[in-house]
């Protein structure tokens, strides 16, 4: 082996010896350094990243000026990559795996409802507090396992994303209360047309809603075996088998616990070329939390991998009530 080759190996940015994880809180989140996501990763590096993701729940990478193709390749190290979204088409002119969120497009999206219809929606739509918090696409029975979100453009200040550790949230509940909720089932759903924003037809011909799924309220992580409160306030609609009042009282309490326990949350302030990876099986998130307080554009692109079906402590497996299951592109 030549001296030049030896020097390149010794100075390789992606050597596992250079990989560093710095916790951002004692409970959730770690910043990752000593890695260049423009380059391919070896098996040892990928295995360590996967272990650390299970431990910290969210990994934050800064200064990673990667392309869409490199974004997809990085995602694929963690599992089969899915299409962009079950309802929304991928980025126009881009890979089918990439979903793009543009603040100006979302903010200026016109509703098909007139003023009277909007009043009806407000009267009968039962909006709930804390809807910004969510676990990705729990309106399907097999939501994505891991999410990868990278920023292309953002405000000078703001645009932050909050994350909460749902295992820690479950463990914060009293043993007696955990016994009460242990084997409950919750119905999650999404229907954009009901709210006045019918999605455009999908390029693959699949339906765009309405979606309903039934999940265990407590989920057992398929890799660690740890229990978490499977709470996705943006999509959860009611507790199966409970009256409307009972369901709302329980969900209000749980949402308040999720939102109010700052000690089990991490807040990420985005910087140019950041990418965040989170375990969608053990976290909920909300971003940008300060949407109404900045005027600048914000553009992010997202991929997801894996579509494992949640299982409860009693062995209950999530079910699709309406709409199609999700899938990875490897399944096609």
C-alpha cells in the first residue's frame, strides 16, 4: 500500500474513530460531529449511528451540504426508503422519496371553503389544543420508523423544532395510571378534504384520504423492547371504547403532559445545511414552533424509512380502518 493511500485512510473524515456524539439534554438528543454525509459510510459507522439513535432518539447533524441523492443514500443505511408521503406527492421534478415543505406555499394555500363552510368546520370539527405535536403519519397502521429532515433555507432567527421522548413520558406516569392505559387503543386519522384542502391527485394513483387507523396507546419498541406512550396529538382522534367525554378528558391530560414536561424535550435551532434524524417510534415533534413569528421563507426536505406496524404490550397489532397502508419502495 502506498504512502498516499495510508495518509488518505488516516485522515478520512468518516473514520469511526472521528465520530463524536454530544448530548444536548440528559433525556433526548445528541449532536453528531466527525462525519461527512457527502461520502459513503461503512458498516461500522452505520451500526454505531443506529445504536446511538436508539439511545438518544434524535441525532442532529450540522454543516452537511448534501444533495437529494446523498440525502436518500444516507436514509437508506437505516432501512427501506418510502415514497415521500402517503398523501402528498414528492417534490416537483425531484426524486419520489423526497417530500418538500415550503412555508410560503403552506401559508398561502387557499381553502376551497367559503366563509359559511369555515364556520361549520369550526362548529363541528372539534379542534384540539396541541395539534402541532405529532408523530409522523400515524393515520396509517404502519407509520414510518425513522425520519430524516434537512433544511435548505430558513429564517435568521426562529424556525425551531421541538422533540419529546415518548418513552420518558410513559415512564413519568405513575405505575397505577400506566396500568389503566396499558392496553387501550386509540384511533388516529387525517382527512385534508374535510378541512377544506383536498390534496391533488397522487402521481401513483393511490388514494389521498380519508385515512383512519387504530393503534395501541402504549407501544413496545420493536428493537429495544421499551414501552412508550404512542401519542400523536396532531392525528389522534379518540380512545376506542370510551365515551366522547371520557376520551377527551384522557387525551387532554396526556397532551398537557407531553407539552408541559420541558425536562424530556429538546429544542433544535436550525442552521444552514443541518439535517436531523429521529426515531419516529419513540418521539413526537413540533416544528416550526414559532411559525407565526417570522416572515422569512423556510424550506425543508424530508425522507422516511421503514414501515413497521406498532404492537402493544398485550400483543395487539395496529389496524388500518380506511385508506391504504404505507410501504417502502423496496416492497414494490
